[in-house]
């Protein structure tokens, strides 16, 4: 784990992330790695994909997606260890508990990493037919905390959450033997299978997904 944390810190400094922010998120990432190393590795991959997407699109500086990418699953620190480690056989109760990681993460980060907390809220929000949390949950979690933000900043935070959700989804379906998308025989998906599912499940981002595949950011360089 130390080598990965060292790599994350090095990249964060190269991206000119403030030292104070690094001091906040490194202990959280270390705790996440101690609980579940896969989740830490996944978070790092999502952050690197986010930085690549930032560079490719020129929409935001690389660090704008880098830090929220690192922290998007930090709420899993509060998820039951047994459920977190499950690879199959999830029941409805397990899934409802797992969904709470978004709220947990928002609450962990609020007040210390506000932009990441805001973006994190949306990293499962756009999931086709089953997105969560719901719009009405925003006030329940954050209250009036973000009322002082401009509408432009809110739109940016929400779209950064959307981009993180695309990176998160891509990494999840290409690094895990997936039971959902290969019923009866969990296996890693091929590049083309993954691309088809990415587009099917993220139709509003079809153009971006195709361009990211063309550029080798998705699907391997």
C-alpha cells in the first residue's frame, strides 16, 4: 500500500494540489487501503482516468477530477466489512447498505473537501434506471451548506460528478469478474463488450465515451 500512497502523493504534488488537502486525504486513503485494498486501488485508477479525461477534454484542470476521483468511494470506510468484501450473492438488504456509502462519503468530506463532497454525491446519481441518492436526498445530507455557491459552480460540481461516474463505471466493469453483465459465469469483459455496455448504460455520454476509446484512455493505449 505504501508504494501506491507514495505514487498518489507524488502525482498530487505534480498537479499542484494544495499541501493541506494532501494532508487531509492521505490518512483517509490509508484507512481505506487497510480496510479494503481493492477499493483503494480502484479509487486511484478512477482518479488517474479522471485526470486523463480532464487533459483530453480541456474542461477543467486535471486536479479538479483527480481529488474527487481519489475520494469518491471514501464512504466505504463506514460500510460493513462483510458486505464490502462480497463478490456475488448480494441481496436487497446488502445493496441498500452499500448505497449508503455515498451519504457516508459526503458527510466525511463536508467541511474539509467541499468540492469533492459535492461531486461525490453524483457519482451514482446518473445510473440508468437505478441512480442514487435521489434529488431529494441532497438537502437531507447537505442542508443549506451549498446555498452560497454560484449556480455555475454547482453545475460544474455536478458535471464533474458525472465524469467521475463514467470513470468509476468503466473501471468497475473492466477490472472485476462481473456477475451482472455475464450471468452464470462471472468473467472479465472484453474491450468491445465493455464499450457496448458503457454506451448502453451512459447514453448521454456516448460521444465522450467513443472519443475516450478512440484516444486509448478507455480500452487500453
